[in-house]
C-alpha cells in the first residue's frame, strides 16, 4: 500500500539529523575550549567552538522567551502543513522534516544552555560567514527545498498557470 505520509522514513530522517546536530555540538562542547579553532581546509573551513545567544547573525541576543515562542509556533505550523499539504509530496515532506529537525536542534540548546553551540566556521571568499551548526544547515536546506517546492513544483506553478 503506497504510504502517503511516509511517517517511518521521515521520522528516521528527523532522528538522524537531530542526533547528528546534538552529537556534533556535544563533541564541540566537551572536546574544545570556547573560542578554540581547528583548521580543516586551510583558512576556508575551520571548526571553531562558538556560542550564540541570538538568532542568525547574532540578532536578538538573549531573547530566549521570544525564541521559545517563535520555535513552538514554527513547529506547530510545520506539523499542520505536513498533514494538510504534504500528503504524497516527498519534496515537501523532506523540506518540513529538515525545518523541524533544525528547529528542535537549536531549541534543545536554548532550553538547556540559553544559547546555541556553533562550530562550522566558513570563510567565503571575501565574507567571513557567521559560524553555524548542523541545525542551521538543516533549516537553510529546508527553506531552500520549501522554496523550490513552492515555485517549481507546487501551488506557484498552478497559480501561474491560471
Ligand atoms: C538558520 C536560521 C537561524 C536559526 O534559526 C532558528 O533556530 C529558528 C528555528 C528559530 C529562530 C529564533 C527564528 C528564525 C529566525 C530567522 C533567521 O534568523 C533568518 C535566517 C535566514 C537564514 C536562511 C534560512 C540564513 C542563514 C544564517 C545562518 C545559517 O547558516 C547556515 C547563520 C547562522 C549563525 O548566525 C548561527 O550563529 C545561528 C545560531 O546557530 C542560531 N540559529 C538560529 O537562530
């Protein structure tokens, strides 16, 4: 029977992403001093132990209550959209799972430490991109997949067609 919500595979993907996020953060917290940096790829990629009590680019430092509220709202909306819109839509299901896993990853840090552990330190050619983590990567990929789904696969196309 064709499973339309793919609950098991999507749960496995979410647990894998969340586990990878929490494991990498745990290794950084226990294995490195804050501020310590380990070059991986010359000066373009390093593992730098960093903490951020804000959102992307350090916005809204310390506003934990706001982050808790936003994250819970985001999670509720994602679950609603999953069961309402993602039936038989694998791309949308993966996008939503990436966003849920990423949100939960940073949510756990914010509840436990009131700050997020970051460690992926990329120096883009001329711009020193903020240090991020696996959860941020999942969120960013999820946002991109959601945009692709909407504009190239989903409603956007139908509306354009009308
Ligand atoms: C990725 C979302 C940020 C993440 O949102 C979350 O947790 C969600 C679930 C809850 C937030 C309170 C609400 C979303 C705010 C939206 C936002 O901020 C616009 C972002 C755009 C984004 C494209 C989607 C760009 C990319 C940036 C970065 C990621 O690069 C891969 C740099 C990450 C570093 O600044 C790092 O220090 C951040 C730290 O880890 C805490 N992370 C968060 O707040």
